[in-house]
C-alpha cells in the first residue's frame, strides 16, 4: 500500500461513497484511515477499501458515469 497515494485518494473515495448512498461504508473507511495513520495496522483499511471498490464496481454497472474510472484506478494503485 502506498500511504502517500492513499492520503491523496481517500478523501475523494469517501466523498464518492457518500454520493452513491454508501454513507455507512464511507464513515467506516474514513475511520479506518484515521486508525491506520495512528497505529499503522492496515487490516481494517484494506478490508473497507475492498468493499469500497466493490461498491464502485456495482455503481459503475448500473451507470458507467456514476464513479469515474480514474478514481477507481487511482484507488487501486494506492492499494497495490
């Protein structure tokens, strides 16, 4: 996981999750990010990030413009 890239992409990911009505996942991901910055334990962050990517994929199936492809790609690169 690239922490610098995650720091740049997490706010956009959380915002997009809220826009696609995934507010609970958005708040969980945000909490996991803050927790990760404090204790450097990525387990929860990786789990919630996977769920976020799945939510984005589902939203893109319904409407290709619901989630920008670049956002998904940037998020995947940050996680890699």
